[in-house]
């Protein structure tokens, strides 16, 4: 009797090649989708649609009843600001940006810690993209291109809130805001800042001191004397009110999109 021979096995390199080809395909799809998002949100030839999704951050009775009276009017200043600045920087269409308030979302977004390792940040950003996909299609409403989830905290028992984030990869932002009418103008400054992050704008302040960078973080870099400034560059988030004194603006009326930010988001006249 002849010895039994084993069935020929496919060479291990075959399966390794298949695995590598599959990973390369996934990377190519991700690169294409990031490129497409960037191109389609910064070509400025049709209205860019932004959705604001409110979330009750603390479950208190005060926040719930405050959220119930939140209306489209509360976010209209964001659209007015972005459109006025887009026109000033040479965007030709009548309504470059549309900002809509969407129904409340009950699921809270996953946390993204900007100080964690590259790998855990990549995993967190993937979780956030999946979260945004799950939660931005309310019945009867078309999903917007850019999704901003706003966690409203009761100022009665939350004095300071975590950092807000805006990710260009995935076109999604998470904003921490205060559930109070007199905080709406400053909440809107933070929401506008994160919207511009999703379009590719970068921060223009020193994270250690919060000092706006000169000249790119100044709304009036040519002002004489330079300090005090009265207007805020949106991606600097604060203006220099005096030597070593950096203040947040009261509302978007005192905020501008500076040259460097306009260049980053592809506005025609930076
Ligand atoms: Zn920022």
C-alpha cells in the first residue's frame, strides 16, 4: 500500500496576498471617501447643509424642559454668520451654508480623548463616525452633510464642560454647551468653530496659554494700536483684550473668519 499523501495546501503567501489586497482596498475606499468629503464640502458651488442635533447631557429636569423650547431660531445666527463671512470672502452663491436644528438624539456620542494614542484616537473617531451615521437619519428628514451633536449641560450644576471636537474625516462634530438662553450666543460661537473644523480649518491659538497666534489668530491684524482687539478670529476662539488678557467674544456678531482660515476652507478671496 502506497503511503497516503496530504491534499496539496494553498501556499501561505497566497492567503497573505489576499489579506494585503483586502486591506489595501479598505484603505483606498477610506482615502477616496475622505477626499470626496473634502472636495464636496469646500467647492462652494451649492449650499452646504449642516444639522445640529441636541442631546440632553445630564438628564436633569431643567435641561429637558429647556431643550423642549429650543427652536430653529436659536441656531439661525450660525447660518447668518457663516453666510455673511462667506460672501465677504468672495463666495458667489446666495446661501453658501444652511444650518438646521434636528430633533433631539437620545444616544450619547462616544468620547474622543485628543491626548490619547494615535491608535485609540483612530478607533474613537471610527466609533464616532458610526454613531453619527446611526443618529442623523430621523424619520421624515433628509440627513445633512455635516452632523454636529450638541450636548447641553445644566449650568446650575456644571460649571465647566469638556472640550468640543470637530472632525473633517467623517464630517462630524461634538459640542459641549450650556442649557440656558443667555448662553445661546456663546454656544453658537463654539458650534461655528467646530463646523469650520469639519471643513478643514485648524485652531489658531496656543493650547497651553490660549493666546491667539499673531497674525493668523487676529481678526484685525493691521489694527493700530494692535491691542486691544475688539473682534475675534473664529478659529482662535478668543481675542486679545489687553496684555496677557484673552477673552471669549459675547456672540458671533464680534467674530470674523480670518485670512488663514478662509484659505484653509477654500474661500475664493482669503
Ligand atoms: Zn478647535
